[in-house]
C-alpha cells in the first residue's frame, strides 16, 4: 500500500487539494500498478510563518 505525504503551504482550496489527491493517486496507479483503493495520500498544510526560505518565513516573503 503506497503512502504519500505532501507538505505544502496553507491556503489551497478544498478543490485544489482534491485534485492533488486524485492526480497523485492516478500517478501511483499508473507507475506502480496498484489499485487506487490501496493508495493513501496525506496533505499536511504548514503555516506560512513555519516555512522558511533562505532564512525568511514564507509569510514575510509574501508567499
């Protein structure tokens, strides 16, 4: 059973997260040959002030 963890900055819509889950699942079905029902996808949203880029938070960078 493939288990995928995706870390991304907060702020995506429910529709965008649904699309990510669907597309990642389909990629694993095609690449590994497992049934879609065996794929698990976990999206963890990270607050922008907890994500650093070059020593600065993503919030400070306006991301």
